[in-house]
C-alpha cells in the first residue's frame, strides 16, 4: 500500500508507513492519485504526470497547462497508457503526453478511466460519462439515468460482475442497458434580444421603425442537451428571402442583417442537434421599416398642394371661378376618402371574429361589434349596454382587481387571460388586450378592448391533460400485469388440481369451481386493461349474453343499496353474439352503476331485461335487418335534460363533482358496443328516469363452433426442465406436470439453469422457461441453450411482456408460447403439440 502526504511518498511495511521518497516536482501538494503500472509508481497532479522507478523521479508534462493538469492514469488491455487531464484525453508516448485522437477524442476534463471485460473504455467527465466500444463513442448524461450532471474524480469502479459504478455530484449510478436508449430531446431555442441600433424591440414592442433603423442584430440562446458544440442553426428573414440559411456549428449567438430595405419582416430560426432532432421554429414579432419621408405618400400630397396653391395665387385674378370649382372638387374627393376610410373601419369592426368593444372608465359597455354580442350571448346592443364588463361578465374577482389595476397603472392591458360567464351561462376563455383613452387633463375617458376567443384551445389543453393521465394508467397496468398474472397462475393451477380430486356433486367442488371462475374473470380483466392501455383488439368469440347478465346482476346486487330494487326479466334461449365476454360484463356493470348513481340514496327501481328482437331498419340508429339481442336497463332516477343527453357519450363528460367521476364510463360503453357492430339508444325524462337500449347483432351459425371438451388431460413421460423465478408458480406447475406423468426438474435462477443444462445437454426432452427473470431473461436463456443444443424443444411463458411477439418466436427457435395464467389443460395440450411435432 502506497500513500502520499505533502509531497512525501510512504509505503506500508510491517503495519507502519515508511517514507520512501519526496516528490520534488509538485510543491503545491496537489497530487491527486497514485497508480502502479508495470512496477512503476505514477503520481497525477496539477503539475503533470510523475513516475517513480528505481529511486528516480521522472516528470511528464502535456503540451499546454490544461494537459499538465492530470486526474487519472490507466493502462489499457493493449498496453497503451491513457491519461485523463483537464484538457481531455491524452496517452503516454515515451516521455511525452500526446493528444488521443485516433478514432475519437474527448476535450472535456476526464476524471476517471475504466476498461470493462468487453474491452469497452469508460471516461468520467464534467458532462457525464462517455463510452468507446471500438467503433462508436456514446455519451451518457442525467437524461440517460445518471444520478448527476458531473462525475466525481476517480469515482469509477468495475466490479466482478462487469458492472460499472459511477459516482456523480448527486449520488451513485451503475450502467444499465436502458442508458443506451435516451429519449429524443429537442434543442431548446429562444430569442434573447432583437436590436435595431440600440433599441430592443422584444422589450419595447416598437415594431414600426424609421427608414434609417435598418441594421438588425439578433441574439439567440440554444440549449442542445447533447453535444452543444455541434448544434446546427437554420434561420431566415421573412420578407428578405425564402431560403433558409444554415450555420453549423453556431460559432457565436448573434445574427446580423444590414441595410434592410423598407418593408415588413419577421425573423425565423430553428435548431437541430447531432441526433437530428429539431426544435420548434421560434419567431420574432413582425416589424416594419418605413419608407423615407421624401418617398411617403403624404409628402407627395403636400408638394402637390403647395404647387397647386402657388398656381392658384398666380392665376387668382383671372380664374376665380375655375379655382373655386377645383377647390370644391378637392373637398369632395377628400370627403369621399374619409367616408371610404370610415366605411372600411366600420366593416372591419363588424366583420371581425374577435370581440371589439368600447367601454367607459368604469367598464360600462358603450359599443360592441356583432362577434362580441354572439360570444357574450346577447341579441341586441341595448341589452349589453346595461351591463358592466367586469362586474357582470368576468367570473373571478381577483381577475377583476388585476384588470382594474393594470389599466390604471399602465394605461394598457396586453394578452391577459380572462374567463367570462356568457349570458347563456357557458364559460368563455378569452385573451384581452386593451388601452385607455385619456383627455387633455390625463383623465381616463374610455377603454378600447379586443378579446380573442380561445375556449376551444383551452378545451383541447384540458383533454390533453386527461389523455396523459390515461397514458399513465396504461403504464401502471403494464407494470403490475406480470406479477398479478403470476399470482393468478398459482390460484388457477391449484384450483385445477383440486377440481380433479373432488367429487363433482360435492359443495367443495362448487366452491373451488367458483374460485376458478373468478380467477379466469380476473385474467380476462387484466387482458382487457392491457388491451385498453395499449390500443390492442380484444379477443372476439361467440358468447352467451344471458349467462354474463346473470353473473353481473350478482355483482350489482352486492354493490348497490338495499333501498334500490333490482328487477330482472331474462328470456330463455338467448342466441350467441360475437363479442368479448369481459367487455359485455363491463357494459352491464357500467350501465347498472350509472342507473344506481342516477337514483342515489333514494328509494328506486332498476329494471334489466334481455330478449331477442328483430327491429325494423332505422336510419337514425343505423340498424340493419336481422336478429338482435336487446339489453334494456331502465332506472327511476332524476333523468337528464336534452343538453346533457346529447353529451353523455362524449369522452370525459361527467355531471359529477371534480374527483367523483372520470367521464369515461358511458364513453367506454359506447365504444365497446359499436366495435362489435351494435348500437345503443337512450331516452330520458326529468324526474322520471332514463332508459338505455343496447342492440347486439346475433352471431351467424357458421361463426359458432362447438368445442368438444374431454375429461382427460393428455399426459406423457418426458423429462422436463422448468425454469421460473417465482417459487409458487414453479411449484404448482411442477405438481400439475408430475400428476400427468412427466419427470420435472425445477430451477429458479436462469444462469444456474444454463450451467445445469451445460453439464448434460441431453438429460431433458423439453424445457419450459419464464420470460421475465432477473439476470437473464427467457429469450436470452433460449439463445444460449440452442447454441449448445440446436434441436432442444423450448416453450416460453410470460405473465406480461410488450417485447414478445408470438409470430417472431419461431424464428428464434421457440416451439411454443403460452401466456400466464394458464390452465392445466392448456399447458398439457401445448406440451403434447410440441412433442408430437418433434417426433414427426
């Protein structure tokens, strides 16, 4: 063991540190690390790299001060000695440090260097971690899962399992394969200043410029998140050309345009990082450079008037009549121009889709355009003239106080968000801009306002938020599906075993059968949740709706108050329909729960009827001729008004308070029924109740297949290796297979299973392996086994995995695939299918 203190080098001998040498090169006591390479002791410091050999000190320094500042020294497997410095990555060549620039280079400070068992090099820097795999330099940052932005000095460690541990400024991380797939992050770009001479139009909002103000300096700021030095910038000035100018990399954050001709312009800019991800286009406000005074129309008019007046004075005595007529003509023309201008302004006022209105200093309405009347819900101006904008229309009191304060203190309001209650009772989301008109004494006399209706945008924003919540539910469902299906596998497995040992006439058999049925209902429910969250189609098959209705009625009866009477009328001989059983169950439960919630805690009745009908074609409901199974659910609740009735199937629409309902129940019912070719009708009357009619098309005879079920489950005498990390699942599957005659060996660790198989590859006839296991997945285990014995039959099982595509498993050599939970019959039949194929 070696250590250094104040330049003195010590070695541990006989439990004591003995001074061996004093380094002369580093007088600032800044030695950071000691490393022994090839019997030479290397010392890294801010003065350079020194090594001590046979009592002699040698100093190696880089070509510049940054390269002399060393943090680490490391010997590669190929014998090359690498040095991490403040100026980047260097290597030792003789007695010199040379910049490492063979296939890649690193210019950031390198705090540590490692080489894993796969001969990949790892470098800790002030921007994260970089990895060289022999062909590609990959960078990892906090966006890839690192605990911090910067690694600590000498804070890299490679353990015996080839795991790289990294110490950062916010904790410790280790490398995982998920770091290779960073989320695409677009650069963040913004305009910081737009200078016209010394004027920043972003701050002053002065967008009308004089002719001499034609030199534009635009300052931008861009954060790329990856490889800041290789950002590519594209920009153009609308009005000056259509082509984008590209600058890569961006050497300085300033873009200039000089001697711009008069006209209307807008600057556009976007950024692209090294991954090809582009930012959104950032726009400056439109600005206008006016013509010089001597080129403006009013100047020409003034010259013309002066010239005309001069001619008029010369010929005044001889042409009074002509000059009078000319004067009259000029007055008529000017009057016509003013009238035309006034007409255009009035048309703009009347035709604008934005609200334009004028009010008094106290916000009483004085004038308003037709768009304002329509949005505010008034038929004529006289009615709104009796209203005060702030007191009668603005909903929030704090918004009123803020608007009053802004107009009084600043004299204007710009892009203020306002929520207004219209005369019809609906909420309208608006953006308000206004300015105050003052008299000669500075007193405010009028307020002139423009309001833009952004209600639709607000609704879309709220819907986006709800959609994100639904996406989170989908992620949560996928996360628990695997563990939940493993639990169901144990329940169903032991239930199957118990059913085979109990007499069918006994009460115990019925109880176990009920447990088994409930487990399968849970299995279908998990599949349905996953299908909904992943937008995948559910399995459609012929089902008996009457059985599902009877089962659902049991659930409803136990979940609604006893004050509500549940009345059912189910016809006999109800035909099959093509549907998903769990979805039909969901439809009945949602409609039944909706009926119960409509009645509430009052005394009431819910009628549920099921029958087979042949309705005539109805254009409104698009019912084709033929037989339908009709489900009718009628309640004695409060009923719905026509406005609510029109919206009940809209996603996220609910009449319940916030937090009491999602607005998805009836929307899901509507989607399920229409997905299987059915339709739903609803009628309602206030204080009487609502009635839902669901029509499901009867399945055709050729779609209904009778499945013969035998009591005997096929067995065999083959030797099977079962690999599953869930002990309870493996235990029940082993018991099922052992009862069927198979010889079963169980491994709970996939790596141990592989080693066991390597010892005697021909001791088993079949391998059944779970997919999701720690250390090594089922697919990885399959690849290694088939490498050893290519003809080995393998069946893959999984509770849930998005990465598994059953159609692609055959190409990987897997003979069968089964989704947990599975019955004993499903497992047994799949084994026989696989083994029969192997024999033939």
